[in-house]
C-alpha cells in the first residue's frame, strides 16, 4: 500500500506495552482490501501497537461514523496527475474536551465520526507527538526492496505538480484552537527509495513534499 499517514501518539517508555495510536491513513491503494487500485479515504486505529486491537474503517467496533454522505473506505476522485491538475483534501482531527472523544472532519462541511475515548488509555488527555507522512509495506520478497511507490512515485525535489505533499499543517492545542506546529523535523528510513523535504511560506504555511519510486537502480 502507498498512503498518507497522520497519526497521534502518547509519550511512551515501552512501545510494545505503553502505546496508543490513532492512524488516520488518508490515502490508500489496497487491492487486497478493496479489490481494486482506487485511491481511498480510510482510517485505521489501534490501542496496543497492532497486537490485538484495531481495524480499518468500521470493520470492527471502534470508529463511530455519524455521517451518511461520505463513506469510510470510499474512492477519492478526481486525483492529481503528474504534470497535470493537482487536487488536495483537508482533514481535521480534534479531541472533544467534554466527552474525550477524538473526532474526524473531512473538508469544511463533513464531520465523519469519532473514536470513543474508552478505546485509548494513553491519549486520555492529549497527544505528545503528531506525525504526517507516507508508509509502504516492504516485505523484502526475494531479498529485494518493494517496487511499491509512495505518494506520486516521484522524489520531493521535483516539487509541485510532480511530487506529493502535505500543506497548511497545523495542530489543535489544549484550547481547541489551530496553531502552527513547532519543532518539526523530518525522517526517512531509506532516502534512496523515498525521501522528504519540508518548508514554510505564506501561502502554504508549514508543508513538505515526500515520496519516491521504491525499488530502482539506487534502491535495492
């Protein structure tokens, strides 16, 4: 799969035992799950680092969908094309200070639903870390790197119209107001396969380009 991945996590000492995660996987291509190669809006949650809890969308008890106009797992269209028209979507995640639920909004009009507070122990008050980015499954079949692309399949230095991006990145603070994130850093495991470049300007605020082709002459 190739996907966008903003998630929240609590501070942890042991990732295996003390980990609470919301994994809002906003862009997914997964033939095994959906039976096609369409780009889709979806979610995944786990409260124990994928050991025993969690699922995609509403395939198990967890995420409570309240909107009947936008389906979790639905195809996204139109999608951006290389050197063609570019499209983006906005996602907002915030915590209800009264009930403690974590809510998800798509665009400006559609509140999709929420993750009930009882699902997560280490996110009872707030998250101490937020990450945005891309992720692929790399099983190293036959000892070589996967050819799965991330984002558009092109490296971030190609820029707008060619590389995938996140823009206007903000966080929701303790007063439920949006603000620019501080201390943002970047990380990539194999920059010869996938990379990331961040920046900030008046039009896009905090942003980054990311992605790559996967297996190539420089990525084995």
